[in-house]
C-alpha cells in the first residue's frame, strides 16, 4: 500500500491517529473501487463496545494512538475510531451512524 500524503510512509500503518486510520481506510477503499478489486482488510487492534441505548446496535470503537482510555464515541474528545461506520458512510454517503 502506498502512504497517505502528508500522514504516513508507504507500507503498514503503525500506531495511527484516528485521522490517519480513517484516511488510510478511505484511500484503500477508493483504490480498490477504482481497480474494481476486492479489498481485504486486516486490522490488529483493541477497542471497546458502546451501546448508548439498549435498542441500538453495539458500536465497536477501535483504540488508536490518540484515543482516550475509555472511548465512548468517535467525537474529537474521545477519538475512538469506528471503521464500521466509516465503511457504511463510504458505501452510502447518506448513512447516519448510530
């Protein structure tokens, strides 16, 4: 994989911030789309599940370099990365992540 302009070098993305992780995922999905290829994503990380309302699905937030210890959302104050929400929004830009 090539690096993200201004954010990373070529190759594996190690210890990214939430912005770097999101940019790398978006770039990889765009490259696979443009090449009409299947994207296989391997993510080695830890995270936490959050469910604000029992009726809502559990959101899995990945801990990245700038995430607080107990991330509760993907807003700037927590910086939990929600790759599943990013993939949903990329496939359907009108999607609202709950």
